[in-house]
C-alpha cells in the first residue's frame, strides 16, 4: 500500500504526459499531486518520512524551475538528484550513528517476516550498504543517459516503468542475498504446536 501511495505522483505525471504530450503540464500535475500526497501521508501516518520529504522538495524545486523557465532539463534531472542524494546519505550513514541506514531499513523489513530468524554478520551489512549506495549512484546515471539520449516520451515512460522495475529487481536481489543468513524461528514453531 505504501509503495503504491509513493508512486501515485509519478503515475499521474506519466498519465498527464501521455494524454497531452505536454511536459510542462505534466510537471504541474506532478507538483500538485505531490503536495496532495504530503497532506495525505501526514493525516494518515502523522509523520512524513525523510525520503518522501526529500523527493517532494526536489519535485517542488526542480518542477517549479521547469514550469517557470519552460525548460524540461530541470525535471529530467530530478530523479538523478534524488538518487545521488540517497547514495551519499546511505554511504555517509556508515560513519554516523550506531547502525547504517540500510541496516535499520532492512532489519525493519525482515522483522515483518514471520517464522524466520536472521543472523547477519557486520560484513554483510557493509556489503549491503555499499551495494545500495552504488545502486543509487548508477541509477542516477542511467536516468541521465535515458533523459538526454532518448526521446522525451521514452524518458517519461522509463521514469515510471524502467526505474521502478530496476528498483524492484534490486530489492528482490537484496532479499535473496539476505536469505543466506536466515533460519527457521524455532520459537514460532513451538508456539504453533501449543
């Protein structure tokens, strides 16, 4: 559900562009829907997570510049700016705080997997952190390549289908990587037998 809510502004952007072939109108739709998304998230969750906030700020800034100057370059840079910001934050989190962001994020996700216990060594968490940072840095580069070497329509569709698809494959690969460190949770088996 959360992932779908996070994708709604991009979906609306693609739909508006597909219907009108007007990048500036579609960008205006993206800005408006992103503002509505923030309001919805605030009222339903009572907080706005930092990645969503950073994305919204990039939409407002780069989308606003796109509409104001009638220059699509700004909005085409938006995914790259976000991905490179995430790459820097994820890499930097290895040097600040007790646990890197990737570890906190993945431990939260793994805690929701019933009947499975994970014993992940520190080295594996470091590998995951490096992989995520490199992934976002690469994704930012891929976005720029598609944005400036293909048609505008191709980039708009790639923004939704390509980038989202690549991200889903990467997350799935991370889950497979972490499965190596899983064992059945014997406590849950004992509780089921009671």
